């Protein structure tokens, strides 16, 4: 039985897990949970994930959430080799560093801008938040200096997760013209399996945010 991914395409973390699964080649059954309809609070979903967040993976009764933990699990279980999530201690440590950078910095700063616009009636992006996100995007640019992918010469699940986060804000219209390495890397990521599925979700996310902007 294929693992079931509780998913909503507008969610960057949810897309990060799904894009990772696509690149890994993991079998996945998708069940949509519509966050705008608050379906994550249904009794049946709360039984599966009391933290009521997406993505959530159910692999034959083994349930985990946190998008990057899902990507790690799927890569270890289904990866045809260890390229996407290396077993070598140091190479894996670099992938983990990039994943934690995404989880604790990049995604958090994107959310700080978009959540109030989507759900709290905010209609503009404050300069401090804008500067903060640009500083963080600058770190990503640095990771990509002299490196083809975010954690070395091969694509890994750090690329898929970071791509899902970044494309959300790009679809809001973020200016990345001063980040040439990121522009080059985005083109490479767009060729990976599942990228266009991610991009569709990111587009819907961007439209939802832009609709509320002055
Ligand atoms: N760090 C988590 C973030 C998950 C998260 O915040 N998901 C949001 C959608 S972007 C969600 O499900 N929100 C609904 C809720 O928490 O009730 C991850 O990477 O999976």
C-alpha cells in the first residue's frame, strides 16, 4: 500500500514533501485537506495528527508530520540510492543544515510576510520583514556560489524543500534579480520531476496573497 500524504497544494511545506516524494520516486497516495475550509480540524484528521498541520504522512499506520522529516523518511525508504539524502556523515550533515535553514529561517520569514496578509487583514509588506527575507535569500545565494545545488554537486531533498518554500514568495512577485546563482538554480530545479506540480500550487498561493495586497 502506498503511503498516504495529507496534502494541500497552496501550502509550501506540503509541496516540499510532495516534490521530494516525486524526485525520490516514492509511491504516494494523496488526500487533499482544504485548509481554507479548515478541514484540518475535522475529527478524523485530528485523530491522525493532533497538531493539525500539513503535510502529514501515513505509511501503513506509521504517521509523521513536518515536511522535511517526511522527505528524509521517504528518501531513506524509497531512494534508489543515497544521492538525494546521502548516508555519508558529513554530506548528510550539510543536507540537514540546508533543511534546517529552510525550516527555521527561510520558510519562517516567508510565513511572517504572507500569513498576516492571507489571514489577518494585512495589506502591505513591512520594510523590516522585506529586508529580513532578502538577507536570508542572500544566504541561499551564498550556498549556491560555486555549488550547482544547495548542498553540493547533486540534487538532494534540500533542493526540493527549499524550492517549494522559495517558489511561494516568487509567485507573490518577489524580486530576485540581484541573486544570479538562485536564478540559475531555479531553472535546474524546474526540470526535476514534480516541479510543475509544485509550481501550480505556488501560483495559487501567490494569487491568494496578491489578492489581499494593496
Ligand atoms: N514546519 C512544518 C510547518 C507545517 C505548517 O505550518 N503547515 C501549515 C500550512 S503551510 C498548516 O497545516 N496549517 C494549518 C494548521 O496548522 O492548522 C512543516 O514543514 O511541515
